[in-house]
C-alpha cells in the first residue's frame, strides 16, 4: 500500500491559494422555510427507503485534491446487508492506495493506513446514499427547505452535529458541524430512481482536502467473502 499523504512541501502562496479556494467553495445551503413536523416519521421513512437491501458491487473513479496536489485512480465498493461496505482505492497501475471496511458504525482500516483520507464514519454511509445516524446522536430538530427538500439535524452530547439534507426521499447532502460551523460536508448527485448516487464530493474545510467519487457501474452480486469486512 502506498502512502497517500499529500502534504509535501508546497510553496506558501500555493498553499494559501488552495486554502482560499476550498474555504470559499462551500456549497450554498438551501433556505429554511419552516420547521419540519413528524421528525421521527421522516427519519424512519428515510431509513427504510435507503437501507442496504441486497449485495452489490459498485465500480467508480476517484480523485483526491490536497494541498495543491492531485491523485486519481479507480475504486471498488462492495456493499451487503444489513450494513456492511468495503472500499478499495487503486491507482491506475493497479497499486493499492487504501482499503477500508464500514460495518455498522465501525470504520475499519489496516494498521498504518491514513485515517483522514476518507470521510469520517459519521459521513461515510451518506457517501453511499444510506441514511444511518450514528449511535450516540439524537434527533435534535428538522427544517423544511426551499424546493421541497428537508433537513434532519442530529446532535452528540458534546454539541457536534450531523445534518442530513433530503430530496425526493434520498440523501442529497450531509454536513458535520462543530461549534455551529460546518467543518466537513458531502454532496451527492443522481436521479431519484437511483439507489446509489452517481457522484459524491467530500470536502474537509479544516484540512483543505477534497475527494470526488464518480460511479461507473453497479452490478448485483452474491454474498461476499466475510473476510473482506475486516481489512485489519
């Protein structure tokens, strides 16, 4: 496995340019038009509508931008009920960049693997279009948004929040907030009939890192080898 830390020596002006570019490209938030009623009902419906219901294999392209450097390649996601996902990222020459497994609320990485390349576990299921609030959070509120979208706001006891933006019964965006400010976010694109998003963009506004994933194909699969769920 090759190192993927891209924080090499970069000239200060370039680093500042990247910082400004990333920090000023935060997505426009939809305007709130009112409170969301029946929060629990909306959450239950979203959980049922986006749950993992069958094994699939998703092939995708990925591109990582960090501190003015860019790396890209191919990737594979293997997903299986109830909540298991295995992600493998490769360079175009086939060399492995990272392997990770997401089992329920547990993000599993091999020893020595970078722990900040992929989105944190709070956002990882959302990258796959799956609505799964983490243990330790509680539903703190919700908003009706312009255009018929909705937002569910979950909160940890320490005040950290995770917001799920929903459109047409699908997760369209996630935001991780600390002290009331967005520090990381995910934006998804696709059609309402798509079970998994066509593309996902993850951005860490603190570390100036962006990971883009674009789906190339999705195929039904048989049950996967149980060993893949623990790359450790």
